[in-house]
């Protein structure tokens, strides 16, 4: 699985003009299931994210995790993270998991994050979403598991 994490002061996702997910301080996690991903990947990704020390401590150093800060996560599916731009001008997305597999792994990732004690909000798989955020730092990380 692949994820793009952005530490945010706030983030929200809208579908058809209606806000369906919103958080204050925490992480916006754009996530993509890749071809060949299996049922072990969502837990690996959730565990990695839960322990990343990317939030500031009292001295301003990135020394705290999302769990340490009791922050939330807005989890949004984004198959375009699988883009192959090595040829031509039109990205290819054949490295993304098939839609049914992608949905199952995305939903399993949400469950794994919740089981770790992280409060989540979500986007809508396969929908045309409008995501807004205020990047905090900015801190943006790319993860592959």
C-alpha cells in the first residue's frame, strides 16, 4: 500500500457539496492499494503511521506520534498515487489494485487505524471528492509498505 501523509491543522472532504469527513489537528492520509497488496498491508501501514514521530514535543522537535498527541486522521482513498508517468504525458494507473480489492484494503486500513485507538474520519471510495486542508509545518511524507 502507498500513502501520502500531511500533518494538518485542519482538513475536510466534501462530496457533492456536503462535508462527509472533517478533522482538526492531525493527519490527512491519502491512501492507495497497489497491485499485489494482500491483507497484511493495511495493518503494516497503520502500525507504521501510528508510531511515526512527526508531531512536535514541548521543545518543538518532531518527537511525538499521532497516538501521543491524541490527534485524528482523515483517510481518503486516492488511486492516482499509483500513477506511472514514465512514458508519454498521460499517467497510467495499472499499478493500482482493482477497484474491489482497493475498496476492501482501504476499508481494512480504516479498521486497523481505529483498532489502534486513532479517531478517524473518511472520504468516500470512488467518489469525486473535494479535499481541503491547512498543512501544518508543512510536513508531508510518502510511505510504501
